[in-house]
């Protein structure tokens, strides 16, 4: 089976065929960098990371271009910069860097490109000019607006009619608009806000335009896959399609639209405005990145995912089981292998991570029950390659179980284990038990197996 993705545009799962298999293009709406990302934001980037990994697997790492943008011009950024009395770049550079580090901590691959909105102002102006020239945009009270009535297919992506959209709360009402769904391409800057010169007056771009300009410059229109959270379908993505198709005279903007479901807490969407956020930056201080990643991918990306402590505990214990198998197979040399066909098939089926997890456990069991050394080597190689495809099992098993134990403690633990072994060899059971008790008091569990003694932090 080839990669199949649920395409929001056609409301069904479809086989993915790229425009050019030598240059497969993917874009995901990235963060607005005025503050720390929460774990719900990470879910959107994570869906992009999975698509990126599967495209690299099928087409080769050198043939996929993944752009995850940075929105670095926005009202919330202006407010944060004004509150601190600094230039907006101080805020955006700081939080863009933190965002990149946080996503890396969740084992996401770096995107090929991370375009910034403020580096694309000339392209935005050219796009607006093209829209005005073609009669798709008009100037009103210092604003340039896209005329949604000029694009027959407006509403096709979100599948709503214009009346539904107007009824929705996210359409901004303004007296200078010809139609309520018309949206801003360019607007005057307020005092103290960033400002750029343009043929339409000094001002700044509208949000929807930013993504289209970055895509046109870095990927080209049409392109293969556009991703983002479910909340962006309307109006953001609908507006991207309208301005992208009209400015570039193309029938198609993105061929596939992939939208992730919300991450919720107590059944409510996690969002900064509701204040129910858990920051990635804080979570990574307590949990290994792989545990957070496992918890994020434990449900299918399109379904809602409730973020709970129980989910985190389950993620930790699932990974402990897999690493336990690897630890017991520590002496087996694993040649670089290919991921299991069943795991790839699960991922090809619209990124079915729950099924892929079941396959990882089946592979671990196959490794434990393998009889010949050749079989063990092959199965360990396959388990590791399958884990790596999904961004798991990237740590040495001993390091995984050592957790954040520091070097001095590790030396002490190993000395106690040696002491216990010596005592056991001498049949001095009291001394052996005393050494084990001391380890237990340090929170260390000792495991005796056919390959010798190992330990883990509990
Ligand atoms: P923002 O920084 O709010 O523009 O959001 C960045 C990305 O995170 C967008 O793709 C949003 O759709 C996505 N997002 C925000 N909140 C959540 C959530 N609770 N669950 C899933 N995705 C979200
Ligand atoms: Zn966008």
C-alpha cells in the first residue's frame, strides 16, 4: 500500500501521489512567536512531523521539502514587545528559538525550511498587486481587502456556504467591507506597530496572506500537502486557497489538506485564551521527550486527544517495556534494518499510530521469542528501525533507565552492584541483601537476567 491521507478537501482518505516525486512539498502553519508553545500547539507540529517522516521514507530524505513557518508579525507580538519596551524582533527571535528547541526535544525532525513572515514582505506586496490588477481585491479606507465574491469556489475547502460562515463568529465585521467574508490583505499600522512601505500605503500584511506568500516563494503553487490544526480550516485556509489560486491563476493551491484534531484538557480545547495550557517547555523538564511524544501519538491525529497524567504514565510504561526488551537484548549486535512492512502499512493508512504502536509491541515480542542468534539480530534491527521511523527508541536502553541520574550516582550504583555480585559469589547473603537495600533506598531496581545484571531508576 502507498501512503494514504485523509484529505479535508475531498472529505475522504485518498492515495497520495506527489506532483514531482523528486521534490515533494509540505507546508504546516507554524507558531506565532510571542510566548511559549503549549502541548496542543505541539500536536499540530507533530502531525506535520509524521507526514514528513513518511514522505522521507517513501521518496527519500533528499526529495522532500517541508516548510514550517514562523509568524513573526501579529497583534499579540506587538503587545508583548510594547509591554517589555523592546523591538518585536527581541520577542520573536527569543520565542522562535525556544519553539525550535522544544519541538526538537519531542524528537521532531527539523523542517527543511522555517520561513519568517517578515522576510517575505516584498512577495506579499506583489501578491496583493496581482490580486488588485485581476479584480480580486479592492482598496477601502487604507485597507486592501480580498473580494470573496470574486472567487466562485470560496467555501469549497471548509464545505460551508457563505451564510454559515457569516454566522460563524470568526468573520470580522467592518463597515468598509463590501461583503462580510472579505478579508484583509493589507492594513494601516497603528502608532508603535511595525510598518512597511507599499503602493497601498504604509502598513502591514494580513495574517492569511503571509502563508500564501511564503508557500509561493519556497514551495511553489500548486504544491502537495498543507497541514495545520482543525481550527485553521476556516477562515485561514479557506482564505489562503482564495488568494493563492486567484493571484497565481491556478485551479489548485494545495492538493492535500491534512488537519489534526484538538488536544483537550477536561474535554476543553487547550488554548492560551482559555488559560488551560501546559507548556512544552515545562513538560520537558519532568518527562523524557519520547514519553511526551508517545502520549501525543497514542491517539489518531484526527481524533481529539485528552491530555492527562494517566496518559503520560501509560506512555512511560509502554516505553519502559520496549526499552526493557532492548536492554535484555543489549549483547545482540543489530545490523541497520528496515522498518517492518506491517508498521509502514499502519502509518500509510492515514498515519494510524495506535496500530503502529501495536506493531512495535509485536516486534518486541518477536525479538524476545527469537531462538537463533541470526533471528535475534534481524528482529532487533527491525524493532529499532521501526521505532526510529516514528521517532522512538533513539536512546541507549541503559541511558533510558538511568534517566537523569548524574554521573556520581551512576558510579555509586555500579559500585554497589559489583559489591552485591561479589557478596553473592561468596554466598554472603546478608551483605548482598544490604547492598540491594541501599540501591532500593536510592530508588534503583536491580534486575538479574541471563545477560547479567542491569538496573533502572523507578
Ligand atoms: P497558534 O500559535 O495559536 O497560531 O497555533 C499554532 C498551531 O497549533 C495551529 O496549527 C493551531 O491549529 C494548533 N493548535 C492550537 N491549539 C491546539 C490544540 N489545543 N490542539 C491541537 N492543535 C492546536
Ligand atoms: Zn497558515
